[in-house]
C-alpha cells in the first residue's frame, strides 16, 4: 500500500499504534518494493533521462520495460534499452520512495521535480520543500535511509 502524498508523517505513529494493539506484523500489508501509481513507476518519468538530460522527462506509455513488479516508461527506445540492460544503474534509490522519508523510517511518494543524483545514484523526494530539508545533510540522510532500507517496507 502506498501512502497518500501528504500522510507519510503519520505512518510511524500508525505503525506504533498497531504494534501497541498487539497486531501481528503479518497482519500489516507490506509496502511494494517500487513506488508506483497505477503500476507505473516514478510517475511515468524516464529515469534514464535524469542522467542523460539532467532533468525529469515524461516517458511514453508505448515505450516501457517491466522490472520488479512495476512498469517503467521511457522517452526513447534507447533509454528503455539502457535501463533494461542495467536497471540498478538508473532506478532511483529506495524503490523511488522519498529518500528523506526513508531516512526517517517511513515511505512516501515522490514527484519528478524533486530529484538529485549523488555519487551516480538517483534520489527522489516527496516535494521540493522536503528536498530542501533533505539537502541540508545529504550524506547523513542517505546513511540513515540505507540503514532503514528495506525494513521500512514492512511497516
């Protein structure tokens, strides 16, 4: 289950409340590994274009590749083929969930405009305003998120 855009700050209290009620972990639905809307990864953005064009580019529904249970869209066949050859090189970190939310132990959706490539890896954020907070300590936030990933999917 993907959380609505404005509710990720409430995810941890809700999980804590469920745990305090004695609900077994198996009773909680696992968040999908890749953030999608309607099965489409990263809002239909061409993730290769972040690296090649330095900006978000909307992918075409006619040029896709399925990977990790999600459909990825691309602006060109060349970008699709580059992704298909090495998805891990282009896919956003933390399954396309907000890097800042994951650093806080939660998941949240992202927007194509709030992105950054750090050390050759793509990171997405919930919004431009959340990205400003994330940018205040990129190495620290990445380290915290890596420590939380993928266990935040079980919450």
